[in-house]
């Protein structure tokens, strides 16, 4: 039974969806339809949107790939993947059958123009002009094929840079988008030859996570929070994205990427931008993205000497995670036995603007760490050295606010409280908001939200060209600072630990310490 306060809370719901862009009937074309991403993420996400009535009617999904198979073959393959990877596992057989009738397969290689003509004929066979011209091209391919696919779509007039008919064609591109600033600029140039920037949706699945989206709501709809979200109240901010697995079968990819390019350039800098941005003038996509770019441009540049003091890299050696033995990175498949690729990065950086002057930001990510978590910890300043603080000293913990992005999404406020009893004893206590316990509903998969936004043409949760290039410039400066120097002994960390010892020194030099994520 609901309490009176709960009933009032529900009456206070502010609905902001009235001005949201609608999703018109369209066709989603997935290039790389036989790949892992399609089976693991894209089709389950589209099915759940269909199940919830969020997809437009009519709609179609076409898989474009080189392997020979029929529509039925592809549907059966996707059904097996759905049973293995989807969040719901169990399905309504009738619902899946309805959904699967909208799935079609086009067999062709990406460099074969005849294959694109075949795709064009398939679109025309649907009859509905909206399905023929409202097109979302999802490039779930290697980045080396982005430009080729885009050019061939343009040559066959499936992708129009100027379309006065009122229909829309859009490109969704997966990361990695370039390997450095130079290659990112070249790729941007290659795509914008055939599509406007407004047609390009660079995806970072972290931006689709519910708690990441809630950062803006949490900050800018709560006066109490925003008034203290600045250098006057905050001592420092920690952003941690830890993984409890090694590279597994992705050793070949990781040898080219490393943690800096794989995680910092996109995920961590995106979380940083949302955490540190100024309030946008309005809730419009470009206004929000403008503020994110301003934050990234305000990051203080590092000289090679400063990189040596403010950035720590690491690589996991053998160890145990959750009681299971894990091999060293250099022993993983398709990894150079003398590899100097980093599987861990910790960074201390400064944002040179009015709000954050003097507040250090600490970013950390790594593989084979004790626990999988993504969180932002806002560490507030300590109270003045009078009353309780004068007597307790360092035992009186500073207040903090933790935004848990995954798993078990939620927000935790750490405060000090008195232990019940006759004696006067204080200790830290937690006040926790959990999405699951508060709303009693599932948290949608990131790809569900992102696909829907891309179909609607809303770019808020996608990365703009200038945003991408500023992030790459920062990452390139760190790589330049590292140079060809091989890993030193103190840069290795055993699997199952929180990284190499020098990472602790980033904070210890100023009497701070990492606050490691823990199971909730």
C-alpha cells in the first residue's frame, strides 16, 4: 500500500516527453549483420523496443553481410543469439514471430556495388515509401570499412547529403572512431564527403546508460546539489571504470588500442564532461553538446614531463580474480610476449575554468581488477577543525556522493552519524537511492535508448565531431609523453588488485586516497 508521501511524489511527476522527436516508420540496415554486436546487442535491443511498442509501425530491419544465408537462416541465428544474450532470456513465441517477420537478409560484400543495388531493390519491394527513404544505416563493421560503405551508399543514392523530399538517412558508427587525432580527422572528412555532420551518429554505449543520463537531471534539477557542485565545496572528484576480466579473445584488438584509447578517449572523458559541464541554456541537443565540448577544451594541457608525473599506466600480471586464476596480459592469445600495451591508466587532471579551478579530477580504468564497476565519486571538503572534526581528526570522514553507473545503478550519500547508545561514537553511514528499489522496473539496455534516439534523429546522446577531436588531442598528448619507453617493473600489477602502486601515489602526494568501488 502506498503512503501519502508516495502518492504525492507520483502526482509531482514532471513529463518532458511532449516535445520529444517522434520516430517515423523507417528501415534499419545493419552492415556487419553476422557479427557479434548484432546478435548480442542490436537485435535484442530492437526486439525489446518492439515488445514495448516503442518502434514505429511499419518498420523493417535488413542485415547486410557477406555470408550466404536466407531470411529464415538469419532469423533462426538471431533467435539463438537472443536466447543467449538478451536481458529477458525468455520470450513470447508469438511476439518474436511477429517481430522476426520484419527481419530480412541481404547477402553481399561491402565493396560490391551490385550488392547495394540489391539492397535498393529490397527496399523498393517493401512498397511503403517511408520504408524506402527513411533509412538508418548501422555500421557494425571494422572502422576501416566505414568510408567504403558510406561512399557506396552515396553512389547508389541510398544516402543523400541533400534530401529535399522530407525523408531522412542517418549513419550510426561504432567505436573505435580513429586511433589518434590524425586518423579521426581523416575519417570525419571521409564521412562528411557524403553525409552532413547532422546525419552522423557516433555511438558510445556509456551515454545510453540510465545513470549517465541522470547525471544532468540530478545536478540541474536539484538546487541543493548544484549549489555545492563547485570548487567551494568539493575537494576532488574520482571517476573509476573497472573491469574484472582480462582481454580474453580481444588480445589482437587490445594490442592496437590499449586502455587509454579503448576507455579513456571515449567512456571516461564522456563521463567527465557530463559531470563537470555548465548548465546548458536549454534542453536542446546542441546546447548540451556545446557545454560538453567546453569542458574538454578546458582540460589543462600536459607537457611530456607532466605526463610522467600525472599519468600512470599499468599492465596486469598473473593473479586471481574472484578466486579464479588469471594469466598475465603477455600470456594472452594474440599478445606480444614483450608487449608494452597498457591495461590500466590513472590520470590526474585539472579543468581550468571558474567552477573547477583548483579541484583535481582523478580518472582510472583497468582490466582484471577485483570488481566490475563504473562510478563517479564526488569527495567534499572536510569540515573546519572545530567541534567534532577537532576531536576526531582523520577519523571523521569527509562527506561524499557516489553515482554508481553500473552495476546496481544508484546514488549514495556518505555522511557521518552517531552510533546508537549511551556513548558518543561517530562513524560514516550511507544514504542510498537505488533505481531498482525506488522504481521497481528494469533499467533499459543502453542500446535500446541509443537506437531509438538515432531513429528519431536526436543527437543528444551521440558524440559530435569537435567533441571527438578535442578528446583525441588530449589522449595523443599522453601517448606522446609515454613515447617508446618500455614498461618498468613498478608498472605491473597482479590480476585481482586495484592497479600498480604508482597510481596510489597520484593521490597520496596530496594526502588523498582512491575510494575503491565495492559490491553494494
